[in-house]
């Protein structure tokens, strides 16, 4: 009995016999269910951040380059998972995270007027290169190198924001709910990556996600009542 790649026959068979499903049967089932739960939750994970910016009409305290690097990282990670044939439950959230990250960057651009020429150059360069990466139309060795680099990209995507928070002693318009969901998602993804026997680089990405997102979340809690002067544009 198989639904959406989830084999229920083992668990159902054990329950019918009046037995609790064994670990070898239960853990893969839990992994699949958690994987799809992450995918479902990822459809709204960045919505609180987007709504907070729109409602306040402000991007104060936000690092633009941090969110741009996040888009690049999601693009590379999604392309790698697609072309390595991983099950959708092991990476599906990347599809929705990338879409929301693109919308989030567009919103930041809008409320950061005027946007500098270098920002537009970065945006146009991404639009030119991203389709090729997602289609996997690059040398396999380069593909592996890109995927290895995406962990550094995600790490350095958080560093500017962490430093900005520290310098301002405030997290500005950062959304607590979005950061909390990012940490929770990374924790669950470590478990599912181990169960799905995902490549070590995929697991490493989840571990780094726990560390960096956890740092931002701790800053939001630490600077909860702090304020930073309003900014006309994100840096």
C-alpha cells in the first residue's frame, strides 16, 4: 500500500496483528510524513516576513544582500536535488521557499526605493543564469562545486543580517515567526535527510541552517524591545 511514496503496508500489517510497528518500519514512515509536513509548512514560511514589511511599509534593519544570497542558495539547492533524483518529500519545500524568497526580494526592492544600479545588475544576472542551473545544463563537476558552494552562500547570507542586528542592537522588521519556522524546518530536515540517505552535503546544509537561523532567532529574542531608526532603503 503506497501513497505519495509512503509505504503504509508495514505499519498497517503490524497494527492488524496487534503489534506496534517496529523501528525499521516506523522511522521511514515518520520521515516521509515529516518531509511532506515540511513541504506543506514551507508554502507559508516567508509569508509573515512579507506581510510585516508590507504592513509597516518599511525594510528597516534588513540586509538586502542577505535576502538576495538566500535566493541564489535556494536555486542551487533545488537544482541539485532535482537532478539527483531525490524524492519530492526530501526537497519539496525548496520549490516554495524559492518562490517566496523571490517575492520577498521584490518586496524589499519596492520599499527600498530608489534601488541602485548595482542592485539591478545583480537581479538581471540572476535572471540570466538561474534557468540554466535549474535545467541542469552545466558540467557535472561544476554542478557539484556549485552545490558545495551553496552552503557557504547560505552561511554568508545570514552573516550580514546577524552583523546588522548586532550593530543596531535591534532586528528591525525581521519576522519572529518566519525565523522560528526556519529553525524548526532545519531540525526536521536533519532527521529526514538521515532517513532518506540523502547526500552528506544535503545534511550539512540542514545543520548549517540550524546554526545560522538559530543565531538570528536568538537575536530577535534578545533585542525584542529594541528599536532602530527608520531607514529609507535596505542595505
